[in-house]
């Protein structure tokens, strides 16, 4: 990995962690009350369902991209879904899905129209 790719990963990650830390800090009292009342088994089931849905959506997204003649690994496809869904929690109006355009363009030989078509198809 070159320095540009590392910076493209590290800087957004630091920003995302800072935003999440600030959000958690601002609701910490309510969060602790909610955690005290949570049922651990339900939390584990919910987390497993979320991970399974990301894997399924990654498979679907890889299939859509393959139909557009874009080659991408399953891991990168799942990562695209995970990143866009995480961004959708922070960015309004599902604009996090547009991040996939840039990720696909950066990680493969796809065009922006391929990326946009894949988002619309999904």
C-alpha cells in the first residue's frame, strides 16, 4: 500500500471514530441505562443478523457488479456495503450509498456510471 491509500483509509476512519465517540459521550447516561436493561441474548442475535445481512447484501452487490462487467472481490463488496450503511447512519438522505461510487472507482476499473447503475439496481 502506498501512502495515499493509507491516508485515504486512516483519515476517514479517524473522523468516523471521533464522531462516534462524541455521539456516545453526549448520550452516555442514557446509554448506560439502556445497557442495564438490555437482554444479552437478544443483542447477540441482533448483531448476528446484521452481519449476516451485510454478507448477503455484499453477495448481491458483487453479483450486480459482475453483470456490469466490474470485477471486485467478495470482501470488497461486503466492505462497500458496510461503509455505505455506516455512512448512512451519519449522513442524511442515504447519501452514504454514493460512497460506493468512489469506492468502486478506486478499487476497480469501474466507471462512475457503473457505480451509479449498481446503486440504482440494488
